[in-house]
C-alpha cells in the first residue's frame, strides 16, 4: 500500500473510532447544528471527489473539442436531472434504488478484490448497520425524504439485513485471505455505523473513507494532468454544485429547515452518484485501483 493511501487509511480508522467513542451518551436525535455541520463537511470534504469527473471524462473520452465537452456535460446533467425527477415522481422507488446503488458503490472503497461476496456484504453493511442500533433515528431521517410508512418498512428490512450481514462478514473474514489493514478498516467502520447516529456516521464515512480514498486513488490514476488542472477540477465543479444547492434551497417553499437540508444532501448526492458511478465504470477506475495501489 502506498504511504499516502496508508495515511488516508489511518485517518479514516481514527476518525471512525473517535466519533464512535464520542457518540456514547450523545443525544441521537437530529438537530439543526448537527445537520449544518454534516452539510458543511460533505460539501468541503465529500463533494470535491466527484468534481474530478471532468478529468476522468477528458482522459476516458479524449474530450479535446467543445462539441465533445458539450455532449458529455449534456448527458451528465440530463442524468442528474432525471434522478431528481424520479425522486419527485416516485420517491419510494427512487430511494430504494439509491440505497442499492450506494451499497454497490461503497463496496469498492476497501480493497476486497477477489472476494466478491465479502465485498458486496461490506457495501450493504454500510447501508444497513445503522438500522440495527438506531432504527428510530434512521426512520426519522428517511421519513424526511419518503413516506413515513415506507421509511419504517425499509428500516425494518435493513435491521434484519444488518443482523444477517454481521456474522456473514465475520465468517467470510476467517474463510478468506483478507489483509490485516482491510480487516481493521471494516471493523472500525462497522463500529462507527453501529454506535454513531446515522447522519454523523454517514458524514464521517463519506468524507474520510469514501471521498478521501477516491481522491488519493485519483491522484495516481490521473497522473497525466498537471497539479494546477487537478486543483481547478476540484474547485470549479464543487462551486457549481454549491450554487445549485443554494438555488434549490432558496426556491423551496416548505418551512421545515431540517427536512430541506436532508433532502438537499441525499437527493443531491443521488443525482450526482449515478453519472459519477457510470463514468468510473467506463474509465475502468476501480479495476485499476484495486490492482495498482491498494
């Protein structure tokens, strides 16, 4: 493992365990302060990893002409708008689809190459473990995005799935040759999602594991670009996402502050995750990352 990736791994493990310990005795209920803090971290540390999609697209599709850039940006934007429309029209279907996609997407964060069942079990554990210990809080969270009754059903299914996945993960760890660092990462993240309130656990994971690991891997994968291009790619699209989020928030007429924030975070991330995951697959990024530096 490269020393930069090892530093990121240590940071993610430490952040997960520290927040998990700090969560003991903490009020698990949502608050405006917690939501604002989560949103700030997601925007500052989480969103930028998706901003590099412009470099992935340029490298994968050889975007050297304006026409090609417009075609790519048009497709990317149209996909994001379609996901937002899907949420508005069929929020229940949208949410289940988003949870499944997120689990598959998160499964690539830790190097479990060659252990497909273990890899998928880990990805779905990230999504389902909060329901095991924080079912009420998770129901409240999901209920701000979809119908409350459907939210309760999803949390109930997630709870039993999480309880099933925990022993499966342990069994697969003992029956498969998984390196020690990957084991520690999975254990630390599992503890985080079991102990911390859902919105806090998701924020720490998304920023310090998912986004940070993607940025480190991308630094090596996109080595044909200059440092200045890398920085511009991080900043400019991120600013565009922030402005778009502020516009959506301004145009919303509902008086609930917390509900607006939750919808902006989750629906916004879903709208960006679909084209993001599609592009990484086209670039064959994950196959390269698990074989080259992690």
